[in-house]
C-alpha cells in the first residue's frame, strides 16, 4: 500500500522504483551490481527488525570509475555536446538539471524570496 510514512519501510515495506518499468529495470541493475556481483545482501534479504533507525545493513560496495579522457580519444565532451544538440533539435526544450542551475544562479544574484511566516519559522529553528 502506498504511504508517506518513512517508518513503513522498516515494518516490511519497500520503496517503489521511480519511472515505472524503466525505473524497475534500473533498480534491478543496481541490485545485480551492488549485491549479486559483490556478494552483499539483496534488498529483501536484510532483516531490518534488528536494526532500528538508520543503521546500514551489510551491503556490497561497487565503484565504477570512468576516465572520460580515454573515451574515443579525447572526444567525450564533443560527442556529449552532439547528443545534447541532437536532442534539442528533436524538440527537447531543456536538459535534466538545467532549471536547477538556472534557479541557483538567480538565487545567488537576487537572493531567495521568503514569506514572512517562512522567515519566522526558520528564525525559530535557529533558536
């Protein structure tokens, strides 16, 4: 059953993958790389009841190190730019993360607008 209660996962729940079937495939890939390949626990194999709170289960650790300077010689940046240009030519109006960077630049330039109640709540947190 869907929930917004973070404790529900500790009581036998599970996180749903984002992105429907594609997200499910990405989730499976992570399980295969970080558990099956490394010998760590699959997500369902760990008994959370013995680890209340945010304790980390015994999991496998996988690092994938990529040196983009050796991809097609040193053409990685050029090839990446070509991909973005092609996607934009097909109608994609913005790239993932683009809005975040634009908003960050605006916040650095103009500050962050807060309503009075928000400012009071933040000030109260500071004590």
